C-alpha cells in the first residue's frame, strides 16, 4: 500500500478487481436498462406526437382571425398593388426599350 504524502494515511494503490459474477450482473442490468429505455422511447413517440398536436390546436385557438370585411379589404389592396407595380415595370421596360432602339438603331421582332 502506498502512503499519502499529506496525511500519512495508507490508501490502496489500485481498486480491487471485481469478480466475474459482479461483471456479468452489471452487464445484464445494463442490457435490461437499455431494452426498457428503448421500449419507453417507442411508447413515448406516440405520446409526444399527440402532445404536439394538442399544442398546435392550442396555438390555433390563440390566433386572431380576420373578419370577412378585413380579408376583403386586404385582398383588394394586394391586387391593386400588384397591378400598379406590373404597370410601372411595363412602362419602365417599354421606355428603356424605346431608348435603346433610338440610341443603337436596332429593331426587335
């Protein structure tokens, strides 16, 4: 046994070796634990999925849905904006094309 320099007490230099029976029991317990954990995980997958769907349903309940009038107004605004920008880009494109035709003297057919 080796002496501890600070306290002067004797401590074993190495841990005592476990016998084969203890090692076999430990391996069997670890295997059993892994099997039960995998079964729990498989069972928990369905439970977690159901809990997820419940959470989704709760969140949908918190959503403030627009009224029919708000939805109609928003839709009209979106269509008007799209038409405005489409016309603006068409006019800009037509202007650039006319400028290029005048400057370079090309024709597109």
